[in-house]
C-alpha cells in the first residue's frame, strides 16, 4: 500500500478527521538512521503524527516542527513536516535498547519524562509555539493532551508501528479525530463509544485496513465523508549548498582550524543522515566566503 493521508468530515462537519498509512516512510527513516526497534517505534509514531498535523496547514510554505526533549535513554526526537505530505525526523540516540513492556516495545520507557514543543511557521512575524509536559511518553496520548491544552481542540490520536521479526517495519499509521465546539452530545457519545471499542491502530493496519477503512471504524454511524487524499513520504531538502551555508556560519576561526588539520571532512544531515564530504580546497573556498 502506498503511503497516504486522508482528510475527512463526519456528522455534518461536527467532526474532522485525518488518517494515514506511513509504513514506507517509517521504514525509510529506520534505514537512514539505523534505529533500534524501540527507537523506530518512537520515531515512526512521531513522523506519523507530524505528517498528519502538517496536512492540517493551508499554505505550501507552512512548516510544522515537533520537538521532544526527554530524560529517557532516547534523549529526544525532532520531526518536521510541511503541508504537502513531506516529513523528516531523527532521534538523539538511535541505538537505544529496552526490554519489552507487557509484550510491546517500551516507547514510554525510552522517552521517560519530558516536554513536547510544537512550532508552526506559517509565514507570520513570529511562529506559533505550544509546549506541553509529556503525559505517558507513548506519543499518541501526548499529542492528544497537546491538542486539548495548547490548541483547545478536543481530539483523539491513535498511532502505531508494528515491527517484523527481522526488525524492519511491517506497518505504520494512525488517525487524528477532532470535534468542533458545536458538537451535539449524541454525536460525541457515539464517537467515544466507537473509540473505546475499536481495535488498536497496529491491529487494524496488520489486518490490511486502509486509512479510509480505519476512519470508517472510528466514525461508524456518523456519516463519514472523505474530503481529500494526499500522498506522503520521507523527504529531506538538504543539499551540499545548504550544508555549505551551515559551515560558513560557524565562522573563519573554526573553518581555518579544519583546514589546518589537513583532512577532508564529512558532515551529516541530522534529519536524513546523508553524508557530505568537503576537501581541504573546498574548505578554503568556504573560508573566503565567511566573515
């Protein structure tokens, strides 16, 4: 199944919903960063939540960043998404290994206590920034709490990453359901009943459910209407030119120090782990451009 996001409305626009299958992009992130199973699950959930939240934005230039700083062994995560279904991200410690908890990957244990910051850059003078304390470290619950407290939008977020025995990604995806202020009690009660009785996201994905079929379960009996479909992918816009600007920005002294070492250098992009090599001669050219 190709990775994609669907946007939907239900109960005569009293509910808006998003669902995604992200298996391929989460597997690409795993390959690029060499993440352990628990790090793959943590990053995969945040990539999935991030790409759906990115799709909520309107303009092509809008950017969303989710940063988690935490006390657990994973150290933290960062994910960036745009409004076009592109997403990228990384974890601070991709090698973290933890014993399973209740037979499942212990994402909450990997994160521990911490803070989640959501930054939306929508071309205004200042980006919007909201910050919340991690509730469980399981990410779906933390995003649910963020929506309720920072954006005052009651939401339900479900995220899942299921691994194969060889530690590749078997399936990944999720949903976000949000209710409008004018929602009727009867509609809200039906929605809560549905959410309490659905299978887990990983079970639905493992059974071959598409995002549309996931939402059909979550919003059963609520007149679901799919309004839009968008493809999604792991995509990083780094380039040798962008990395050059970063090197120039560190200043003449540090560039001269690298030249004095007489060795070629390798610089890796945090987000996609692509390596860029610079010879001593190239560094000398960058030195001329720096201030």
